[in-house]
C-alpha cells in the first residue's frame, strides 16, 4: 500500500514502512519486485525508509499513517493500544511543528 501511494504521489518525499523485524527483513525483496512493475524512472524505493518495531509500544512520528490488514486482527483493547501509539506519535509531530515542549 505504501509503495502504491508513493508511486501515485511523487510530492510525498518520504514514507516509512514499519513492521515487525522479521517482516522488515523481507521488505527489500518485496519492494524491488514492486519497483519492477512501474515504468522506468524514479526509484520509489529510495523514498521508503524501513523500520522495525512493535506498534503496541511506539510508532515512528509521521503526519499520515496507512494501516493495511492490521486493526481487524485485534480485539478492542489491542486496537486502542495501536491507535494510542499513533496518537502519541502524531502529537509529537504537532508539538515539534508548533515549538511546544
């Protein structure tokens, strides 16, 4: 999903693919395969940063989040933890933009 969004919107300077470590380990191969499906030109994979972690604890700060095949797998308590991680990260971005401590 991230690759498709980045390919369709060249003004997006950077995207972060965030998942568990074993998933991210296979991401370069998958991104390379995706890159072969688009017309030659810009290498979209260079705009995608790969990061691993646990979304129950923390997610990278960003202005936008795309979640595919995630929330439906978890009960309400776990969904609230995931969304809470995202909320905290978005709040951090907002505070930095507005010079708040």
